[in-house]
C-alpha cells in the first residue's frame, strides 16, 4: 500500500523549517482535532519511552497543568547539551528546531500512523504556543525556551528559540523535563481528555515491562491532584491477565514468550477463556494494529502448528485424525502480540494494519520455537490439555456444520421478518436516499421521537436499555438478539458476508443517546456492531451521532439551547439576568416539540458523521475495556447486559 515516492530537492526545502509543520499539520499528526492534539503528548512521551527502551529511564511523569499545558518528565540521561559542530547551537536546540530525520517523510503513512521517530519533538514545538525544556545532566540543570509568535511580516514563526540553553543551577540527577502549551491557533480544541491519556499510558505501561508511568491531573485548583501510576513487571503477560481477569480462564497464568528473528523483536502472551470468540491485540513499535496484519498471520499459523504437533505427540490426535484448524485453537483465545521492527509499513482502512511481509516469518519462527520450548518444560500438562480439549470441542461443533447452518438459516429468516419490526415506527416516504432512521435510547425518548418526527422521511426505533454486547458473541448469537434483528431487518441490507448496501432503506442512520456514560456505552456497542457486521454502512458515510442539547436558557420569549459544557458560560453571560437555566439529564426529559427543534429538525439539529476511525476506536474500547472502574468492568462483563435488563454496572457507576 505504502508506495514510496521519490524524495526530491523541492520536498527537502519544504520540509526543512518548522513552518512546514504549521502549514500542513495533518501531514505530521493526522488531524488538528482532539486526536491530533493528543498526538502531541504521545510524541513527547515516545521520546521518554525510547530512552527507557534503551535502558536508561525507569520512570516517566506526565502532568496536566492548570494553565492547559502538559509536562512530561523522565529520569533518563537527559537530552545532550553539547554544541553542534556545524550549526553552533546546543544539541537539545537542534532536536527541537530541526526537522532533519533523514528523508523519513517520503512515506505518507509514516507520520500519520504514529511514531515520528526523532522528529516528534520539533513537530510538537512547531505546533505549540511555547515549549520549555529542562535538562539535568553532568551535574547541571539547563533550560531552553521556545515560542511561536507573530513575526515582522505578520506571519507566525513556529517554535523559535526564545532563550537559548542556559545553565540555571546544579543538579544531582539526570533526566529531561518538557512542558508545552498547544497552540490554539492550530488546534480546534486544546482540552486534553483525562480518559484518553489514562488509557494510553496504561497501555504503554503494559507494553514497556517494568517502566513506571505516572499521570498527575493538576488542572482543577480546588481539588487535590488526581494521581495514577502504572508499572507492570510482567509486561504484556500482565496485559493478557488483565484482559481476562473477570472471565473464566482455562488456566491461571498467561503464557509468555519472547525472542528475536531477523532483527525483529517478538513478544507474545497467550491465554484461553471459556468464551467462543478470540481477541488478539497486536502492536508494532508500541502502536496498536487493530486491523491485524502480517505479524498476526504469523502468530496464528504458529499456534495452529505447535498445538497440532503437541496434540499428536500426546496421542490425543491419532494417526488417522486430521489436524485441528486454526479457528479451533483460537476459540476463547486472548492474545497480545508486540513486535519491534524497522521501516514499518501500515496499510488498511485506518492505517492500523501491518503490511511488512518479513514480520510474518519472524513472529512465526519465534512463536513456534518458544511455545514448543514452553511445553517441553515441566508443569504445563494441565494447560496443554485444557487448550486441546477446548479446540476439540470447537472442532466438533465445526464438523457438525452447526455454525454455518445456523448462520445461514437465521440470516435467511431475516429476509421476511415484518413481525419483528413491531417497535419500529417506519416512515412513509419511499425515497431511501432521503430517509432517516433514528435509533433512540430509552422507551420514553423513543415515544417522544415518534411523536416529534416528520413521518414522511424519519423513522424511529427505540431501544429498551442496553444492547447486547456483541463482543463476546458468535454471529449466530447476535442474530438471536431481538433488538439487533430489528435493526438488521429495518435497514434491509443484510449482515456480515451477506451485507449489501444496495438494499439500504435509510441512508442516514442516526444514533440518539444521552450525553452520559450510559449513552456513551450504548453508542459504543452500536458502533461496534456496525463496525463488525456492516462496515460499509460506516465507510460509505451512513452512520451519524445525534447531538441533543445539554441546557435550555429561557428569558421571556427568548429560548436558547446549548449543546456543550464549553459554551454554557458564554451563553449565560449573553442572557444577563433573570433567565431560567435548565439542564437536560437525558433525552427522556424533552417534550416532543423540544425534541423536534433541537435534535430532529434537519434545519436546526447537529449530527456528526461517524468515521471508520471512530468506530474502530469504539470497538477497541469495548474489547479492551481499558477503563478504571474494575467493579463496573467486571459486572459489565459478567452480566450479559441485554435490552430488557437494566444494566447493573451502570447503576453502580451512578451510585459512586
Ligand atoms: C521528558 C520528555 C521527553 C529524552 C534523551 C536522551 C538522549 C537523547 C533524548 O539523545 C538523540 C542521540 C545521539 C544524536 C542519548 C542522552 C545519548 C546519550 C541521549 C525526552 C541524536 C538525542 N545521552 N532523553 N535524546 N541523539 N527524553 N523526554 O525527550 O545522536 S530525548
């Protein structure tokens, strides 16, 4: 996919200064939205993580400051401070002001897919209002400051030196401390999201064995700072155990393997649960590859080979028996694969798939030899027999052809299910391109929406509670769920392999859920469902998120609806005094008229189109459950939340 373009002189001039970064930020950080903003942190953090990977740093502290800036501090060697022989400035200044990096930008995928390898610091500097770097090294403390300010010609000069490297005192330690203020002239938002950062550093702590990463949220001056610290001495082995901690495991401890082949470092953690789906999480250079790729292919073929060989050696598979299939050994599998390699090529819809062909044999070789070694050791008899038994069970089902038959039968039965769409309030118009389907959280909001809508082109499907989490289900189980069956038949385009957009009866599918944690969960489950079974619905731009207002401001006959917390202060100011402010806790609180004006009326409403990246992110959230609330997490997993039951996990969250 990643076709290499030639790197000519024109490119070099474009790429030399930091202006190039300010001119085309998307080239370097993907977007100037929230995702790109957080990328700034990941880039600086990566430099500390690299220092840790080299063996010189054991702790990183990430602080969110009350002025909106971010500080990252590590206890590594400190960025070098010696004077560059040609440029005659300090090495740390070079790192923060030069986009050198030896022609690495000739690959479009490169910057976009994360990991700017060595140029991240200068990109962050270019896109910040100001940056301060403190280096502790050689018994001294040094400081250098950068800023982006308006130059003589009225243009903004990005990341210029404000004060060059200066010794400000002595130091008994070593390390680097970087503080930066994202530039609000570049980014659509400069609000950092705690959960996004928390999730990221937890994931990075799992991927970097023994490295301690702390997160300190200092942003609210009225409360004690929120402090979190992650350190996993077992690395991805701990990650695999964590991902299965609330499930029934077939053996207690995850299997951990590591090795190097053809200059590719490979680590693998494997465990099995009593579930039927598999969850494989893979990473390349600490970047998540949610679309899989060659490393996953190598891993899968390796475990199939090793487990078949071991089953034969144990005489569980007899000479006359044929080998079990890969799918059989992956039933209930939870695995984490982490590899480190050079010249990574990403491909796929979200650039989250590893394309390098050399990764396949490398992962395969390490997994085969290390997994075989593992089972040649002592005390693994139980583990092995549990894995083989599980696979034999899966094979039985497979051989009976039950899976295939059931899916075929149920998919076909969806073709004429008029009886199923009972709860759906369809629309009268037959111009599908115009038609909209609102999937609405809760019966009461659903009722209001049915009254409020324009029935010529708007259909409403209310959901009673929380949808079945598709993550831990086989397709045939998803197809048994009444709510999903209703959605599938209402849309009229089939599902899975049989999905065909030409049958689609609503060209806009709008998810309407409350702006709370429950609503977020429902959105994530629905997006995961679409992502897994109707992906084209998303890639072709048919899926939207509806945005109900959070507040109503009223004064005499003037009414204004406010859609975000960020806007409310300003709106109140505009109203002056004697206004009435009400907060909508949910869609259910709105009467049909209000619902129409604020949320349904195409002329007034705000709806946000869902991108494939959003859906991939939602899926990842559901499958890794990287959240912090362990009780809620466990409950959520153990309770097969369905439409008719109240979700206990969420009630629990609310009580806290
Ligand atoms: C706190 C926030 C972000 C870093 C280091 C340490 C060294 C370094 C960083 O070298 C790259 C290497 C030599 C030219 C390396 C120190 C060797 C010896 C380092 C960070 C390029 C710069 N002593 N720690 N960079 N050099 N932490 N944390 O940025 O060839 S960046």
